C-alpha cells in the first residue's frame, strides 16, 4: 500500500518522464534534420566550389573562361575530372582539350542545360540538394538562381551569407545557397525509418503513461472525489458531512481534518442559527414595539404617518382617491372617572378590535393618541368611505358593553376628508380633525360629519 502521496507523485512523474522522452525524440529528429541539412549543404558547397575552382584553374579568370567556354558547358563536359591519386593537387592552369563537334562529351550547342543548382548537373552524378548564386568580389552576380539574375548586384541579405571560394589560397568568388535542401531517396528512407522508430517509442511511452495514470489517478482521485462531493453538499446547506478515511497518507490526514472541521462547522452553524433566530425575534419584537400601540396592539401614530405619506404619494401619481377617517370616543373621560381606568382601557381595546376586524387589509388602522383613532382608506372616495364609517359607528354603539359594566355605553364621533388637492396628508388630517370637531358639537344623534 502506498503510504505517501509523494510516492504517488513520484510514479506519476515517471509517466511524465516517458512523455518527456517523446519530446526528446522529436527534438532529436529536429536536430538530426538540422545536422543532415548542414552536411548536405557542405557537400553541395564543396562540390560547387570544386567546379568553380577547376574552372578558374583551367582558364585563370572568370572573364577569360566565359570567353572560351561557358561554365555550364565546362561542367557538363566534366573535362577536369582527371584520374588522379588521392594526393594529386592542381598547380597552375590545366586547360581542357579543345571542344569539337565530334566530342561525345559535349552536348549539341542548342541543348538547354538544366539550371537547378546554380550550375547544371554533372554527368553520372547525383544532383546536389542546394542551388547557389555565384558572386564576384564586388558582389555582382556571375551565376544567377531564383530571382537573382546574372549581372545584378547582390542585396545585403545575400551578401551577408556569402562563402568564399579559393584558388591557390586566394578568394576568387563567393557562393550563396538560395534553396533549401531536397533530400535524396536514400536520405528520405533513412529519415522515415527514424520517424517510425520515434513513433513506436511514442506509442509505447503513451500507453505506459496512460496505464500508470489510470492506476495511480484512480486510487488518488477516489478520496478526493469523495471530499469534493462532501464540500459541494456543505455548500448546498447539507451540513455534518463526513468522508471515509482509508489511507494514512496526506489525503487520509486531509480527510480526517475535513471530518473534524465539518462537524465543528455544523455545530457552530446550529449555534449561530439559534442565536440568529433569537436576535431576529427580538428585532421583530422591538420593531413591533416601535410601531404598535402597547394597549390596543394597533399601529401607532409614527407608523401611520410614514405609511399614509406613501399612500398619498401613490394616489397623486396614479390619480386614485384616498380618504382619511379620524375618530374619537365620546365622553371617554367620564367613562374613566365613572367606571375606573381599567374599564376605560378595556373599552379602548374593544374599540380597536372592532375597527381592525371591520376594515380591509389594505386599510391602515392606528391609535392616534388617547381615545383618538385614525384610519387611512386607499383608493376610496368620501362617498365610499361614508358607509364604512357609519357601519363602524353602529357596531361600536351596539356592541355588548354590558360585559364590562351594566351601565356602560360607548359612542364614537368621526370626521372624514378626501381632499388630496390640499397637497399633503398632514393637511388632510387637519381637515378631518376640523370635521371631527364639528361632529362632536352636533346633537347626540349626529356622530359623523363628512
């Protein structure tokens, strides 16, 4: 059993090293191609230089040779290929035999010489893979190739690549290769063999790397996948996640630490959740206390003013009516003085219940202060609000107050206002207050003024 994740990674690196060997193989192929091209280039240059050297040795100068025999014809005839020993060297000028019409080595005058190397192919010799431009010492093209024509002045990029050709230890001309190598058949076959060997090596290395990767990756990833699933579950709110610990390596230690962390986090979350619920409940309680009347449990004046301002703004924007109803219990001081304050408090609670139970959910019912109540009726005109007020007045007047005291009677006066043209809800409240005062100054049978 593997005890250390480092050992696992060591084996994984072994697989990587096999892949690296493939890279080395490809690099070796590139280096081989570069070296092969270099060798072919040198051989081609040496062959071309030997032709030029022989031409200069035969005629002394390029100009003299051109007057006597063109270079391509000289090379095709191969007149300078003399049987020599390995130690034979040229000394001085070695003129070729006269070229006659009967010479079997010379082609017909109108025979076109192939020009794929800066000079024609030598008889019975394999074509060299480079084409050369020949330059004199001043950089003028003597033998053209590609886009460089005879008599042109070589551009700087060609001049920088020049290689000298010497005769009797003196540079007589320069040659510049202008074509990439074209491999001979035998070279191509050898290169293909190298590529095939590298390909088989790559296949074997890839197969071994895949096998090792699957073996090690499966063992290593099994625990990590379980950890990942547990972490994702926690992220989705499923706490108290644990994973199996079946190794003693770093992954096993990680799993053990995760299990401890998961349980601790779940406990901390539960404590925090409980505390948050308590805080939220307390916050809601405080909020309700700040906006509700403790005695009647209706909304207080502060809440009413904040929300009726919004209703007024919405009514102006969308052109729907708003009616404000201000109500006041009649002779409430007498009730307190006659039947005690506890009965008076009970009356306030019962009136609040009646108002709350017989208005809409969208209406705002609030205790405005003392024995005063206020109701905001959105999207309600004064003609629609009048029956609502009359119904509330009637229910309060005919409520079973005898439960509180046999002699107790309760009535209420109301003032209504829907004049949004006044410009603010405060002015509408003032208008309703004026009408409430008018209602209270009327006869006992008239409790509502609108």
